[in-house]
C-alpha cells in the first residue's frame, strides 16, 4: 500500500518506484496496482508461504483426533454386528 501511495503522490514511474523501494521487478508493483483497483485493500492481502507453526500443528492434531474417532466408531460398529 505504501508503494502504491508513493507512486501516486510523486507521479513516478513503476521503474523508479521499484528502484526506490528495492523491489526486483516493476511488474510486481503493476500487479499490486491491478489487484488494488479491482479488489481494494483486501486484494493486496495474500496468504503465501508456510502457515505459522501453531496453525499447522493444530491442523495435524485435529486430523489425528478425527482418525481416532473414526477408528473407535468402526470398532464399535463391528462389536455390535
């Protein structure tokens, strides 16, 4: 958001903004601008990369709990049959 604001306030090109903010490619700023214009600030929020450790561990724990519950349910069904 700061980069897009700087470009607009200084009437600068994407190339000069990329140099100023040490962004490797001006096309990155162009993509940010397109997403901002089409989706607003939410368009600039992306979830990339690995999730935080806490979220990943919780997902694993939930999966293990669900597997255990399925196994218990199956053994109970077999016992009643």
